């Protein structure tokens, strides 16, 4: 496990609020008490690279996006602004997720069709 100390509290707080999540939700995902996660968001407690990766996945944002403090500003969720290379990374994540969800939809539709055909027999 990477032991490098990473302080990303402000960005985690912004993304968590943007996603409408509570600190307790992210704390449970990291297997830490909510009070410890609160200290992470206040940049009093660092996180590991592994924890950063987990949070990035939950928050649906590239880890690099979380690490760069000046690359986005959130006044309100509808004012979400991303700049430069991080915008492309963010876009790529969502496009990949759309492809995955479409594949899941096709799979589930095939199961439904098979179930209906079996029922009709």
C-alpha cells in the first residue's frame, strides 16, 4: 500500500456535496469513523493512494481531478466548472460509464426476452 500522505480535503468536500452524499457514506466506504473522514475533509488527516482511488470511484471523478485544487470551482452544483485536461478525463469517465450501462441494458433486455419466451411456452 502506498503510504504517501495526500491532503485533498477541500476537493473531496466539494465533490461530496455536488453528489449529494453525506460524510458518513464516504467514511463507511473507507471503513473509517465519520469523525476521521471529517478530519480528511478538513485536511487534518491524510489519505492513502488506495483510499484516494476508492473515493474517486465513488465520486465518479478522476483521482487527478481530486488532487488539483485550482482546477475547479463550485459555487453551487449547477455552477460546476472544470478546466483543461481534467475536463477531458471527466468526459472520458462518463463516456465509458455510458458504454458500460448500455451493455448492461442490452444484457438485461435479453434476460427479460428469454424469460417472457419461457413463460409463453
